[in-house]
């Protein structure tokens, strides 16, 4: 987990910590991870199996429902050994 150097962004809002994780390792998540008793979402940097960053999200369920289907076919072709749900 990476914590931002500055506690606040340019708009004065709290910066969220970031976590780089392989996309296929997130399939078991039922909801997006949060810290501070559920008050701060963790920014997930979703990566391909080779570690290349694909996309960042603050809403895992929305990403899985909307963005992932667009990436799935490409990922299945490039990484056939991974179980893409």
C-alpha cells in the first residue's frame, strides 16, 4: 500500500492510499476496499498478470460490471493461462 506524500489534494480533499494489484486477484472481492472504518476508499491500480497497469478505480463493483467486460477478450488472448471470470 502506498500512502500519498500530501494528505490533501489540490482541492483540499483527503488523498486516498493506492494499492497495485493484479486484476485477476480481485475477482473474489465483493465490495471495494476501504480504510478508516470505511470512510476512505483505496485507489486500486489494476494490473495485467505481467504487472503492467491497466486502469485505476475507486469502485471495484462498477469497474467489474462496466470496464472489465471491454478488457476481458483482449486479456484472454494475451494471457490464456489465467482464469478470466
